C-alpha cells in the first residue's frame, strides 16, 4: 500500500473516530442539557427531533451530492457543518436557548449523516484500489470513539464540568481533525459519469439501483443488522433493568460491554475475512447475534443475559460495514448504491427503536426484541448476497 492510500485510510479512521466521540459526548450530557434548558421530557423529545431530522436530510442528500461533486467536498463541508452544530449546541447550552440547541442538533445531524455516507463511499473505493479490507475497521473507529466519548462524558459529569466547557473541548478536537483529515481524500471519488447519472437518476423514473435484486438483498441485511445495533443503543440498559431486574449501574455496564464487543468485532474482522471470505463471516455474525438475542430474551438468569449481550454485540458489529462494502462492489455508480444501502440502515437506526418502544409498552421489552431476533435470523439466510458478483461487474473481495 502506497503512502497516499495509507494517509487516506488514516484520515477516514480519524473522521469516524471523531463522529463517535462527538455523538457519545452529546448523548452522555443529555440529562445536563435538559436541566440547563429546564424542559420536560416531552419538550426534550422535540429538541431531539432536530437531530433525527438533520440526520435524515444529510443521508438522503449525500448520495446525489457525491455523484455530482465527489466525496472530498461533501466530507469537507459536512464535517464543517458538524463542527458548527457542535459549537451551536455548546453556545445554546451556555445561553439556555432551546431554539439554539435544536438548530445546533439539526446542523450536527446533517453534517453527521452526509459525512458518514460520503466517507463510506470513499472507503469502498479504498478497498477496491488497495485490496485491503477497510470498512469494518472504519466502523470500529466509530465504536471506539463512542466508548472514548462516553468515558470522557461520564468523567466530566462526575467532576461537575459544565456542559459548555465539555462540548467546547470536543469542538476544539473536531477542528484539529478537520484541518488534518479531508486534505488526504482525493478529488473525484464517487463522482458519476454522465452515462451513469442518466441511468441511475433518469427523469421520471426511480433510481435504477432499486431494480438490482442483489442490492435489495444487501439492503435487507443492513436493515436487520442496523436494527439489532440500534435496538441495543436505545433500549439495552432499560431492557436489563426492567427485563432482568438489574440496577441502573449494572444496566449501563452491560451496555458498555455491548459497545466493547462491537468494537472488538469490527477491528478483528479483517483477520477472519481474509481467511474465510465475506459471506461465511456474515452468516456466523448473524447467527452469533441471533443466539445472543435469544438468550437475552429467553433466559431469566440476569448473569446469563448480561454475558449473552456480548454475543449480541459481536454479531451485530459487522452487518453494516460488510453490507456497505458489498453494495459498493455490486455494480456501476458506487455512490448511488452505497447511499441507498446506508439510507436503509439509517432508517432502521432512527425508526426501528421508537417502534420497539411502542411495542414494548404493550408486550414488554423482552418480548418486543423477538422482532429484532426475526430480522437477524433472516440476515443469516441472506448472507450470500454480500459475495462479489461472479460476472466480473465487481472487484474481488479486498484481502489483507
């Protein structure tokens, strides 16, 4: 691997590490921000809607922007918008302004969603040109960032550090990474040719990528595995407390174990991918996730359930990155394909957990997780879809 590609990979790793730190820094200080704004839980839900709205806008726009301009300008301006959003949230918490925090969250979400999709598109190009597996480690950096950011956030909370000083420090870190990373991303990656643009974004028709059966199956995998990851991110501590009788501290510790298992699975993936191939690894991951979920749902032993969460985390760790790699290799117009699959995944992240909460209100969270289990089992059967095409339309699986 030449020096330019190595710098490019490192830049992408830093950008995903930053995204994880920024997101978990916000999440860990949400209670303090709610208190600073003096809002009710329902009002806080409206504030948080700014993040969901911004994320979807960024995700939906990013594929077309990359097809038009390439990944570099999208990563540059989206990361700048993410930093602006962080700074606005920081100022809003200091000034106790609900509208400012909401606007900051919306800008943060747009920047996060757009930069994430663009960085994933760039990573698929790195995999294809270098022959080195990149996507799992890239998402591993995001998971590592969430662990680091959550640890720093909990430390800041314990030390009574004001929210605005904490978020100001995170913003300063983001600025440092911003001035270093985007310069290593080459221009033109992901930009569609005129012919590709006409095929995938022709007037009066749905994007042609929707008609690709293989890509639809890959989308099914990412839907299932993103739902498994999102369900844990939103409901796991409460599931352990309400469903298994743990106290809040132990529930948080179990979630930390889930995040650690996700990180480990993503960083260890290259070893297994180079030896067994993408589809077997995807199938084993889905089976492990399903087994972990089944034990969490069925076991009445809190210790067994807590340990099973590690299987859940390991199993859920590779669905999103492997599906994005497969989508990028599935045919022409890489940007449209990766954007489509990423959008499906983020819809699962944003819509699935609230739906589980509604279901859990009526039948309990443990029973509601049966829906997630069913999707993960389905992903195990769809695993062959992540293998490259045999007709030469895609490159080989990147190997280390």
